[in-house]
């Protein structure tokens, strides 16, 4: 199932070592100004090889628009975006044809489909998220018309925690100055050192990222099965390596009392507001008007250089495995734009579903 | 959006203080044996008034089957189930018509739809989950044909943790002996005491529940947007009061190294297996064959007797609010069957989507 | 698949001889005034036993609203409507358990699902359309806010053609004066005589009905797979006994030249219009603003008293069959409100999808 | 809405004068052998410039596969197909920027989306159907595994009727020998002469095509809203220029008596069959096992050289219009492979939905 959304629909396609990857965005209202640069800007944030802590696979990740945009404005017809795969080196994968890498989807794809494209993870590669980011760039552009901004930052890597507290969208822009996308400069340095240490050791680390959507109006979300938090949880959990999603106080809420958890209502400037935002901007699956706050737990990249045990699925013999290739020792910095894209896709779709953005034209 | 699922589809309806609530299950294969008792058994586990730690609203929650089942077997046509609302007392809600209760969906429903059924939370009431449980009972029956069992237990309430470690489905059946559905008897006693203390104080508490699906075959899940973990996250997050979902090691995985997180493959009896299950039975969004393990963080019930601050949405004046009514001081024991139902709905739908259950007839 | 629609969604349920039949309407905007009478009025037009040319099964077809409407206005939550089955006499069906009636769905249900509710056609009975009409009544009410009216009439029965030409919605109201719902009084008399003759002979007849939607604004329809004409064709063809659907000039257009078929554009009162309407109000799958005109070919009711040949599916022996029961000798008069309902459901859903009706509230 | 299907899903994209057009096929089972030639073969049947009676636009219509197929077999992942637009000449369209062509979708796209790609009809061009045919080629390959064949022929052009009666799939292969795809050689000659006469006169003609699916097993179709005939009607009506769809006896059934219309059941070789096939292979929306027979009425191509009246949508002044460009004087021969493709897409999707084809792998 490679389509996301009910009205703002995104279909992604592409294997890691195939000729290209891409997305079709269907249901984007007509009249929205989109330039290739709007898309490229976001792709560059996800691009491999952007720093010393990411994979060295060298992809320009240039997006080409094949339909749906005419004279730099959307037509209301499907927008087809294609990204060529350039730096494909499939040789290192030959020995993996029958040996599933631990922690990867190799085995489950084999079991489900009977065979698989074993080169670079095929469809289950993180490469698939490039198409999501391209589509997310269009969703962000659409949301920008309503002043909505979706921004992410890394709040923890391998136990090292950011102490940064944000108040405005501008605060979170600081993350772009750090190669691990952490707004807390001291923590960022520590995180970078940790990741480089792991890389050298042939191991990998995980962490936590936080995504915030600012200026989401009240009324976004479709109870009871299309609740905003439910859609966000699905969207974020659909990103490879994500093992948990929380909204607002999340797991912390399990230890609070009702009187501590409930955000009291008040009025400010003629508008109803909550005094605190432990709910993370969502009540009953509908946005309250406060910032929507999600956090994702990201597991360490499964591709590690250290020796691991696996099995040959044909012979059922155990084999020792040491993954060479070019891999991210920590996916957190590159997952931030992907998670932002998913949040933007959810919001664009639900805003249209809720009548807050006109589906036909902006 | 009140329909769940692509092939095994469940539509729920009903307000808390309306005449009835119900579900239509469409896409259940023909020939499945279902008796009213199969449904009632599950509804009784969710029923209010089942113990001293749940709300005292008295509902028999008797399910009546109106279609889709003939001579105790499914026809392949939509199954309509209705549950009458019996113990409705709307008087205490009159003062809440314009005053949204903190932590509830009152304000967001008002903002989205322009008005609302203010009696007992209307559609946003936990009463809505009775229909989910009824539908889940049918999904469980369908999964039982493949020996799949979905079982839940409470692992934490207000910081009190269960030390119970399960190995088999039978182990988790122990939860039914505890009124807080905790398998660890000592922790259970502590939890009960805690909840009763909170109830007396007019406050409420949250906690964590774990749901496990045993004997799920490999191959369940539809990458990249219908991944098993993504669907589970959405399904569980769509339940009121759930603020976080994790799969397998979940948030803990953020602190592990790759070599610690990866479950090594091995073979046992001619079958590929993993030696550990930190992945929680899912890789690349597809089941591995190991137990599927999810945990949900549940916030404290927002209805508390202690005084809170809110606002009259008409006058924008702050008002003090003390919620009387009959409420659960802790929803954990009653949320377990609801969460199990959602996991069962996800599995039934994805099993059919993956060709592992025939959609037309069993 | 018993749900219609993407945003304005209708799920129907119920077997002919089960306890009840019903519909859940999900996605109806909040704040729409709906009384039980609005629904009853339409059900009465479809009701069996309304005249000498319909079946004598006696059903009051009383709709009961169980959710989604509070103080006579929609809440934005699912509207559950139930219609009890009253005059159920299943005895005459016992001999049909293993003998599929020619022209009925008995055999195909048996083949698909492995068994069936053989009493009165089960789910494949025309009784199923009562739920569609109830849902359609709500769609009509919603469309009425935009002055859209959906009206149908019978234009042919067994070759007897109506010569009536309509110009306004009011013209088509004349159909309600005729028990065969034909606006041409002379043709109506002939049709009635024909149907009564067939009834006496134990045979049945078919015909053609035309449904017109007035005041549909331009812009309704979602190319390329959700085109207005495509959705109408599906909706109308989903009604039992319908064997063909045409839009505008329909089959006649196959014999016209381009210069004859093309409706020239002009302007009137500052609005673009077409001088003729051979397109039936739809170009490129999107409404033009002219009346939307559909016609359906309806086969003769398959239940006939005359002796027919069938087979016992268990023994594979041929058997002679004469269907007693109470059946419509011609379904045309009763199919008109059903077809109107389907057109209304299509329009309500596509109006919302196109941003022409707000999905959250009226 | 540019996605077709529930499980076997096809998303098409592309404007007539944009850089390319294409399709993403998602949900095709893994392990299906597909070569570029399988796709090309079908594209060549739809290709412009294939004979004297089609448009002279010169497109090689070469399909390139970008994902989802590895070592000539499907992976179970989305299959992305791209077809470059080569012979694009947009100059003749400049004067049409504000003048909608009668019978075309120019005006309705303008009205719905606020603006449009005016070059060559944009998304509403018949060029869009190339992507459908490419996707249909894959569906046909999948259906071939079950011996299902979908074949079409032209049965009428501008009143000239084919007298051909088919008995087997092979009979219909004859259509490929005629440049108007008519199996009756004499009628074919007459049709060709008629089309060439119209072309010379600067006019166009319509006609009727028939599509037949052979060897469809019983059980295909999902009542009550996903009936086989309903899905076929939608699929076929979604093709530009189609104004009517009929199944089996279609409009003729409106004039038959029940005793004439009902196909009697019998048994042959231990199988239940019908003695006749007036139902067109469908009862109650489910296939009977007999050939599935559909006919479509196709309007004359709206692009005609003769002078027509339209309007400038900016000035609202009437203008005389004579369409130059390169157009089909009769679209019937080229619509046959498109209609076949749509029938194949419907069958592939419903076969999977009904459990008759495994969704994961062949």
C-alpha cells in the first residue's frame, strides 16, 4: 500500500538500486505556486553525504517535475516527481541475496513476496523516503498559505539529551545549524562525538526527534478513526526505524494525575486557549489550536560493520555477517525532514478533509 | 471518519446519551461461526461497573445482531450489531453545555462542528468503544481460525510497575484474575490501592498497557504506508486517552546500539526465527513470525471531581468546574479489551489484504 | 463492499428476512436540519404495497434515527438509521434453499460465499434499497441547501414511451401523480394496463427511468477516475435490475456527428452556458452547470409466476420452478426514488470533495 | 482522483503537452513475469498514427519501467511506468487559452480549477489513456494466469452495424485485422469509408464498442456497492467520450418480459451454467461464469475542423472557432484497447478482493 491520504494523496515508488524513485501527488489544489527549488530545498536536507555523520553515498537527489505544474503553478492534476538514482553500487550486495541482514526488512520481504530486490534493501531502503520528502515539500507550501509551519529537531541521541526549550517556530530553525539537527549546541557537540565514535567502532545509535506543527487551527482531525493523533502516529510509524510515537506528554502522561494532565481552558484576545499544552495540541483527536507536538523514537541503523549472526534462507545454515556498504551510523539528522514531511502530509490531507483548505483551488 | 479498515471494515456509530450505539462489520468472510455469546464475552470485559475501580454507570451492554449472521454463521454480508444505552442520566450535563471540560473533547468538537451533543461527551465518550469491542470480538473469532490470539495486560499504573514476564498466551490470561488486569499479583494490589485512593481524592491516574498478538504468521503488513506497525499505531492511538504507542523495544530502542537492537536470525525446526524479539515481531512493517508486542501510554481520565478551571465558550468568562457524574478513576482495566479489539481489527484486515485469510469465505 | 462514498459515506446493511435493515451515514456536515419526516417521505415513495402495480408485501418502513442527530440537527457524527422488517413470511422460500431462481443472485451468492440466506433473496433483495433511500433523503436535504433538486420519472415500460418533455424541476413533480411515475398521462395509463396484464399472466416487464439533477453548479466531479459520470454510472448500476446507464444523449450520441453532438457555448446573464445539453450536463467528467441527465435501463423483475427451468445445486438435477411469493410485476415505479437517492449520494459526496459544500458544517 | 482500484491500484498522471505521462501500479502480486514488450504490445494498439483513420500525431509511445520489476518479474512493490511525450506542437493552442472548445473539458476544467493547461486538452486529453493501457497490460498478464482474456471490437460506427457474432476469444482476434477494429469485414469497409468521408468534411463520428471478458470464474464482484457491473460501468464511463455503458442485454432488456430475460440454469459437466447469457455474465453484481459482456456508446470526437460557436471566457464574447491540430475523426478503433484495459483493471482488482488471486504473490 504505497498511497497516503484520502484527499491529498501521495503515491511513492522506487527501489534503492533501481533506475529512479518518485512520487505522484494527487489532490493538491490548483493555483499553488511551486518551483523546483521549493522541492530541492527539502531534498537537500535529507540528502546522503551532507555531513560527516551521514552515509557517504553520493546522490544529488535532483527532483524533476513531469506533470501537474504549469507555468510554476499547480493545475489540480497529479504532480509527478522523479528523482534519478545516481550513485548505485550493487556489487557489495551479492552475498546478501539469500542472507537477511538482522534488523532489516530483508527476511520479511522474502517471506511475504517470495523473493526480493536484494540490492541495497530494495523498496525497504531509506532511499524510499526521498519521495516522501519531495511530496512533503508541496504539502508544506500548501500549509504555508495558512501560516502553518512544521519543524523538527533532534532531542536525544543514544541517551544524550537536548536541553533546548522552544517557544516559537524561529527557535527550532536553530536545528539547521547543527549537523545532528539538535538546537542545544552543547548537546549537539556531544551527539556528534558519540556518533563518530560509533561509526569508528562499526556500530550505530538511535535517538529521539520531536516534530512540532505551529499555527494549526482548531478543528483538524476526523474522529473516531481519522483522528489527528491517530493519523500522525500512522504516518510517523510508517517511516523505517521509528519504533514509537508520542503526542504531547506521551509516556509521561501515564504517570500524571488527572489534575496534572488536564490543560485548563482560558481566553486570550477573544480566543479560547489552554494555559498549558500537555495534550500536545490535540483533544479527542481534533486540534485545539495549540502547537501540535509529536516525538518519535528511532532505533539505531541496523546496518553495522561489526560482525553479526544471520542465516542463509536457502540452506538454513547460520552465517557470520559484516555489512560493508555505506551506511548512516545514526539516522536521526536525516530522519527529521522525513518526519516533518509526514506531519505535513497528514495536516494537508486533514485540513482539506475538514474544509479548512479548499480541495479544488487555493 | 468512522470506518476502520480496507477489506475487513468496521463502521461504528452512537453517542453516549443517545438511544443506542453500534457497529457494522463489512467484509467478514462467510462461514465463520459467531454466536451472541462470543460478542457478549468481550463486551463484559469492557462493561462499566465491573468492579470497584470502574465507573458505576450500569449498562448491561447486551449486543443484538441484526444482520449478516444466519443460523449462527456469517453470510459474507455486513454484520450489524446494536447495543442499547440503558442507564442514561443526562441531567448532570446541563451546566456543561457551554463549558468544555479540561482534557475532554468538548471544546474541539464545538470548534469543529459548531455545536455538539454535550450530554456525557456525546460521540467522544468512552462509550463509543463498546462498538469497537463488539467488532473486535468477530475479528478475534476469525483470527482464532489461524490460532492467532490477542491478549493484553496492564503493566503500569501511576508509576507502579508489573514485574510479570510472559512466555505464552496462557500466561497473559492471568490478567483476568485482577480487577486492574495486571498479571503481577503484588503490583496489582498496589495498583488497586492507588486507584481507590485517587478515587476518594477526586482525582484520576493513567498507566501503560501491553497488547501481544501470538502466532501471527510472517508476511502481515503492507509497506510502505500500510505497514503493520503503522496500522497498529493508528488503531491504538485512535482510542481516546491513548497518548503514545510503542512497538517492541519502543522508546528503549533509542538508547541501544545497533548491535544490541538487531535480533539475530537463526533456524529452528526448519523455520527462520529471531533469537530475541526487540523488534516486537515487525521488520520493515511486516510481521516476522515472533509475537507482535505493542504498548500504549494512557493518560489519566480527564473527568475528576476536584475543582478545575474552564471557560464558558459563549461569554468567555472563566468558571470553576467540579465534575460529578460517574467516572472511571483509572481507565486502564477497561481499555485492555478495547486495545485488544483494535489490534484484532488491524490483524484481520491485514491478513486478508496479504492473502493469508480468504476474503470471501473461511 | 457495502459502503458508498469518499467523504459523504453511506454503509448499508440488512437481509430481506432478517430482523431489520439500515444505513449509517458518515461524513454529513453538522448543523443540517433533519426530521424523521424528511426520511419517511422518501421511504414512502419506495414502500411496497403503495399501489396495485407493486408487490403486496406490507411494510410500514418506519425509519428510526439512533445517532448523529440531536435536537433535529446533525452533529457531524455518524447517523444510524434502522428500519424494522415487519411482514416477513419465509415459508415460501424453503424449497428455494438449493434451487437458484433464474435471473436472481441466488446462484452467484451461493458460489461466492459458499452458502446464503435463501429467504427472500437475503442481501440481494430489493429490500436492501430501503436503506439507500433513507440515506439519500439526507443527501437530498443537504443538496437542497444549494437549491439542487434530484427528480426522476419513468420514460418507458415494455416499449411504451413517455412523450413528456421537461423544462423545470416542477414539471417532473407530475410523476408523483402516476402510479407508474410517468409524467405523460396517456402513456401512464397504457403502462399501468400493460403491467396489470403481465401480472395476471404471471410475467413481468422492464423499462427505462430518467433521473435529472437540477442546479448542479459547475465543477462537480473528480477526473480522471472520480468523474461525475463515472460515479453516477457506478451508483446507478449498483442498483439491482439496472442493466445500462446513459448520460445525456447516451447511445444516441453514437450515431451523431461531432457538429451535431457538441453543445455550443454562449453567455447568458454574465454566465457561460451551453445552447443545448446533449452532454447531459457533464464534460470531461465535470458538471457544466446544465441539468445532469441520466437514464437507466431496468430489466423485468426476475421473480415470475410462470414456470421456469432451474437446477438443484446439490443434486445438479433440473427442476421446474414457479415462484409464488409477493413480487413486483414491474419495478420501475419503485426504482425511481432509489435511483434518485443514488444520484443524490453521488452529488453530495462529490460536492464535498470539490469544496462546494463544507464537510464539517453547513 | 487519479487512482483506480482498492487492492490492484493504478495511479495515472500526465498532461498532453507536458514532458511525459505515466502510471504507478501498486498492489500487483510478486513473481509475475512482465517484459517491456508485454506493455509495448498494448500501447501500440492505442498509438496515434497507426492508420489512415486515426490522428497523425506521431508518438512512439515507448514505455519505460522505473521500478517494481526486477529480473523481468514483479517484486510486489509499485511498478512505475513512464511514457515520454515526443511530438508535442503547442503552437496551435494559443488561441484556445480563453476559448473553450465545444464538447471538450476546457470549460469545466477552467471552472473547477480556476485555470488550466490549455495546450492539447492538458489532463483531459485522450493522451491520458496511454497510461491506462500500460497499466492494463499488466492486469491482462495477471489475468492470463487464470486463462482470463479481455477482448474488444467495434460493433457500430455512425449507424453502420457489425453483423459479427462471436463464440470464442479467438473469434474476436479478427478485429485486429481491421483498421476500425471491426470483425465484420464488409461492415469494416463501410465504416472506414464513412470515417474518411467525415475526416474530409472536417467532421467526426461516434459508435459502439463491445468488450468481452472470457473465463471469468464465478464469484467476482463485491455487493452491494462494489458489484462487478457497477465497477465496470464506472471504469468504462471514466474513459473520455463514453456516454453510456450496458451489460448483457442492456437497453434491450427494458423491452423484454421476465420470462424472456431470465437465463435458465442448467448443468454441464458437473458445473452449473446458464443456457443463455442475456445477463452478460453477471447476476446480483457477481460473475456467473459466463462471458462478461459490456458495450459502450462513444460520442463523436469533439475536435472538428468545421466552424463552431464558442465564447471567450474572459470577455464573454461569442467567437467562431475552427479546430486545426491533428485529431481522430473517429476514436472507436483506438478506444478498444483502452476499454479492454479498464475491464482488465476492474477484474484484476475484484479477483484479488474476492480471494481468487493471491494479493501477495502469484
